[in-house]
C-alpha cells in the first residue's frame, strides 16, 4: 500500500533548558509520530520522564499510551483550542522551524530525507550555540505585567549547570560540544536549505507546466 506523504515536523521542546529536537515525519499517522518520538527519545542527553502534547489524534491514541506506559513516561496533553498550553513549542515552531524551512509544501521522499538531514545539523546548532531567554517570574502591577528573566544561555549551558543530569550525561554533552564546528554547521544547514529550495522550484515548475497544459 502506498503511503501518502504530507510531511510534518514533530518538534520536542524541553521547558527547563529550552533544548529542542525537530524531526520530519511522513504524515500525521500515529505510526510515524511514534517512530519520531522514539528517535527523539534516543537523541536526548537526559532521560525522558514526561510528554505534554497537544490534543490531536496523532498523539491521543492507544499505541502512544502503550509506549509511554512501557517506558514509564508520564503523558499529559493540552486543552483543545487552547494553543497557548503549548506556547514553548509554538514559539520554537516559528523562531526555529519556519525561519529555517519556510512555508513550502513538502511531500516527497527526497524532501523528507533532506529535511531530516537539515534538522540533524540544526538541532546541534540551536542547542549548543543559540542562546535563549527563560522567564523566571511574571507579576501583574495594575494594568501592566512585569516579567523577569534569567541570564541568557544556550540549552547546552543550562543542562551542564543543571543538578538533574548525571556526571556521565554532562561528560557526553561536553564531548559533543568540543567536537562541533559552528561554521561547518551553518554551512551544512545552508546547503540543505538550498537543496530543498531547488527541489521545490523544480516541483512547482512541473506543476505549473501541467496546469498550463490542461488550461
């Protein structure tokens, strides 16, 4: 049976550190979402203890529940029609995903490959080199809301300073960081962006020719 490809990005964001893990999946079927989450779990530099998803059918299903129970992962979900329940992911979807891959429609195996290749480099760049602010307090004073933030740090730095990671987990993170070249990461990201743009340009040209031919 042929699988319909309408590529989506599954984006995981850790609230504590800001660590993000994007991965492209073929469509929103539960089998691809679950496979994506398994890959993300294996990539994380710490143990996955809980997931808080939106209320879509791609997350609320028996295979997902079974996997969480088997791996001792607490599963919760946001409320329907309350997108701000997942504001951390929504913010990353714009500031990271949309800014890098744009608003093209991706629907081929080739694009799936290049998207995941891009995300492989992007996850290293944003987690080890891109600083983020984290709000620590919010209070309302009359009609104004006052927000306080901690020091600007990379997700990597927050995890290294965290009391929740073991020494071996921190050593592994430091080893990865010391082997990275930020300029090489940027070059690879741009290379993948250009390839995706070329594929879309070629694909849209064929679509335009087909349309003109049937007009």
